[in-house]
C-alpha cells in the first residue's frame, strides 16, 4: 500500500512529467477557463493566457516548457495563420488590396517611427538594439482572430485588410531581423540579398502554382475519401511552413500562404472547413494561447524599477503605435468606430513574431535582459487589451449585421427559408446536397428536407423503409457541416404531384431538382415530370447537373433573359447565386440586357455582396445557344428561365434540359425557374379566371407553325 502511495506521489511531483497527466490538465484548462470567464464577460482567450501564466514555469511550476508543449504551441500558431488565410474573402481582399497595403505601411512605419526615438533617446540603447526593438513594435500576432472567426465576421472588410496588413508587416519585420543579424555579424553582402530574393521567389511559385494543382487533383481523384481530405490539408500547411523556413522567413508566413492557396478549394460551408475549424479551435489554438502565458514571468516587476519602467514604456509604445495606425486607417477609408476598434484589436496583440525577434536579438547579444523581460510583460498586456477590444467591437458589429439582415429579409419577404431536395437517383444526391448547403441561409432554423416519393402500391411500406435507410448516410454527411437535414418519404401515385404536395405542406421556398434523364419514352415521361412540378408549384426551382465537384469550377456564367427583374423571385435567386460564388471564391459573368444589368447591380449593392461580378450585353435570345462558344469546361453555366405566362418567358427556352445537354455537354449546368408570385398571393376569388386557355392557344399556333415549317425542311430542327 505504501508503494502505491509513493508511486502516486511521484506522479504529482512538480513540474508534472507524465504525458497523459499533462495532456489531461491542459484539456481541463481548455474546457473550464473559458466557461468560468464567460460569466464575468471576459474573453475566453484571456482565460487561457492567464492559465498559462499560473501553471507555467514562472508561476506555480505545474508544467515545464518541453518539446511536446512546444510542438502543440507551434501547431496552434500555424493553425491561426492558416485559418486566417483560409477564411479570407479573396474577392474582398483583391478589391481592397491597396487598402491592405496602406494599412500595412501604417502599422509598420508608425510603431517604428515612435519606437526608435523612444529606445534610442529615452532608454539609451544603441542603433542596432533600438532599431530591432522598434521593429518588434511593428509586428503583431492574430491572437484575437479566433474571436472574429467564432462570431462569423471574418469576411468583413476591416478583417480582410488587417489580415493582409499582418502578412506585409510581419514579413518586413522578419526580413529586417535577418538584415540586422547579418549586419551585426558582418555578413550583409550582395550574396545575402540574391539568396533571399531567389528563395522567396521559388517559395511563392510552389505555393501558388504547384500546390493548388496538386490539391485539385487530390480532391477530384479522392472525392469520396473525406477523412483523407483533412490529412492532406494538414500536410500542406506544415510542409508550406517548412518551405517558408527554408526560404528564410518565419513558418507563419508559409501557413498563411497555404490558407490562400487552398482558399478557393475549401468553401466556408463545407464539411472540410467545419472539421478544420473545429479541431483548431478546440485543441491546437488553445494550446498555443496557454503556451503564450507560460512565457510570462510576472516576477520581472520585482527586479527593480528599471525593469518595470522598460516594461511599461514598451507596452505603452506598442499599443499607441497600433492604435494610431488603426485611427489613420479609419480616417483614410471612412470606416466606422467599431471597425477601427476591430482593426486595433486584431493588430494590437504581440506574441509569436515579437518573441522571435527579441529572442534572436537577445541570444546574439544585441539586446539585454531588461528588454527581454519587458517584452514578456508586453506580450501579456497587449494580448489582454487586444482580446477585450476585439470582443467588444466584434459583438457590436454582429448586432449591426443582424439588424441589417433583418431589414433585408423583411424587404425580400424571407425569414426562415426552407429547401426541398426531391431525390429520384441516389447517385446524384451528394452533389445536390452540397449545392443546397452552400446556398442555404445559415440563419434559417429550417432544415434541408430530402424527399423521396414512393409509388402507391402493395410494396409501398417496404419501399419507404428502403428509401429511408439509403438516405440516412447523407444525413450524416450534412451533419459534418452542422446543417440539419430532414428525411421525408411519402406515398403518391405520381412523383410530380407528391413533390408539389410536400412543397406546399412544408412551405418550401426552394426546390432543388436533379437533371432529368432522357432515354426514349422513359426520358419523355421524366421531362413531363419536371414540367408538371413547375406548373403545379410556385417555388423558386433549381434544376442541377454537376459534372464535377463544385470547388473545381473557376467561373459562374449566367444568362439572364429580358424582364427577369420583374419576376417575384428575381432578388432571391440572384442573392443565392452570389452566395454560391462567395462560397466558391469564383467570379460571376452575367449575359443580359442593360435594364436587367442595372437591376442586378442595385440588388447586389443593397445586399453588400462582395462577389466579383462582370456584365456582357446579350440580346440575341433567339439563338442563345451561341453562348456555348464563350464557356470553358471548368465553368458552371446557369440559365435563368421562367414558367409559361411569366413576364420573362421566352418560347425558345422550351425543352431546356435536352438543348443544354446537347450544346453544353462538358459543363456543369443549372437552370433556374424563379418564383412568379408571392406565396401568400390570394387567388380564392379568382379561381375561374385563368390565362391557361390563352397560353394554350398561343402554344398550339406556335406548334402548328413549327409543324408546317418542318415539312419543307430536311432533318430534325
């Protein structure tokens, strides 16, 4: 018994050595500290940093810095930078790259301009020490980025320019570090600059030319191996970080570049993105934040007034420089007060690059112990201030965004949209479900309803059970993206009438149909089923054929007929396509007339959509199939049609699936039938008044005309 207690006590000797016990303790901290501090309205990030201070070697010495903690800490830091690159709205970033550049200049030169005189004249350090310490003020680490990501405002323009500025300033500072080290060692020669330039050029070429091609090939060849996708992404991140180190810059630059390289291939609503964020935010990033706290030695303040003065001076200069940079950015670009505070919060924290600069300078004998200790205190203070500032600004911006969304939803008559996905062929369900998830409003409480209509015969009950069993695995697929899926199986003599009935029962806003197959008589019946669904429902209907995974498309080409802007569902489908383009980070090319273009520009501007759009005038709708000459194999071709009797209906758009399949056989295709009337449109008093006889008369005359003309022509029309 004594041996047992002795063994037990040995396990709890400080600092803890048992890896299982160490890991358990860190997981408990990750679990409990954010929960406790949330009750005090303190950001969870601060709880993790303070926990690191308490349990670290300079606190209670419960944990010592070892290789395992260093490894997880490094992974966490790389993960933060990778997610920042992955979540960056590339369309917003490209549109505002000059703003990112200007902010990068502000956040680099302003702290440098303030810091150098303070260190040189006030603290009395030499040129190398003063310049290196001042360059440390220019760096910042996106410690508070998980707050922005969690609250869902990572695509805000203020976030985009801050992330872009982070990379510019950190790269510049780390190059300065290499230059100062070379200068102090007398190695600053022409060979140094040539080697640095060539290595960075090779690294950039690998990241943006080779990695995306390999990733596309991998995702296409192993489309069904979902777990392999995550392992592949992690491999790319850490290999990119290694390549960056070989090129002469910090690994965090490589991780961010990996995020940019894979940005278009990992949509924000995808299951893969959900896995990346979940594991990072649950494990790796908290590890990094705890390790930041473990660096802090609060006993520095007891080492005499000089250490305290230097620590206070460095902290004030660091925060002042970043606040001024954010303020200048706000003034130049006309940002709101909350956006300025968000920029300051994201760029105000000093951790990884700061520590790298100071440690290298200290080991080289350029900096003394007072600067090192002052920097450790600076890391704690700036991380706390930045976290508070980011959380406060982000929450205010979320409230503002929700108010804007509520106004827009009310204006468009959309509150809780419901997508109905009827399935006839299980082979196509995965891509159709993926499409539905990408266009779904994330604020809607309604699920995506997957429907199977079973024939009303003696085996109906058995067929219902079979259908439900087959669809269950796709419910799991959707749950990986945190999207609710509801499986509906119903009995009806006619699949089309069953779909129309269920669409009314669940008050669906969108019906997503698979592409109809045409093989002789059966194909003709299927084509009639689609026509029957369209004539018996007044929902926005999307008929989809996906030749390849959505992430492999490079453009969305949309042909919009005249008067499409007068349809009830015009704004609805337009915003859905814009959302799809934003998810896939691809541009949209519209083919339409001038009037429709003006309406679309107005809608996209009012909705504050960041999708990259361009317009080409097109009026030759009698021969709209000539659009095939402008479409490439990796384009998603979208044709906006209309139900018979609608304002934008054109007879030439009849039998669309057959025509598109013939002329656009190599492309993914999507046909949209917008909602024609309000769903609450009152028709009770007008049931006997209908335009059907007139429409049928016109159609009959057109068919007779076509029949007569075919007598005098050879071959098929």
